[in-house]
C-alpha cells in the first residue's frame, strides 16, 4: 500500500480557476481514500469529464468547502444524494449539482483487466 500524503487544496481564484485553459477538458486524479472501495481503490487513476451532465448512478467528483470527494449520485427530486460505498463515510444530501465538477468516465488499475469505462 502506498504512503498517502496530505494534498492541500487551494482556494479557486483568477490564477487557478481554469479560465485560461479549456475548463471543460477531461482531467485525471488519483484516488486517495477507501470511501468508494471496492469500485475505486487507493491509487486508482480516474478520468473526470466536466462536460457530462450527471445522472442517477453516475460516479461524480464533488467539491466541498475543504476537499474533493468521489460519490455515486442519486437524483430523486427534490433531493440529491451522494452515496459512499464504505459505511465509514456518510452520504451527502445536496440541493443542486452546482458543486459537481464532473462525471467519472474511466478508471485504471494495476493491471489492464482492472481498467474500466463508465457511461
């Protein structure tokens, strides 16, 4: 298992807002916790597409006031639930999807057979 370092998240401002580049381009992140295990394991690389509109059952990247989290989204008007797979993590209830940064479209694993496409 890898040693996970704390990665600080800086507040978004004009310099790092993505305004100077294509903010709707897919990007990659590495999984750092077990909140969505076994679907997403520590050190998996995921691809997030910000141009995809989330629908029920999609895995999404969500921005809280102090972190980025991965959850499965369930949309049942008027409630939107962000579900964690691990019982150690709480579900999150939100009113809208404005803080959803994108939908996960791919996952890599240590071996090719663990790679997966979503959507």
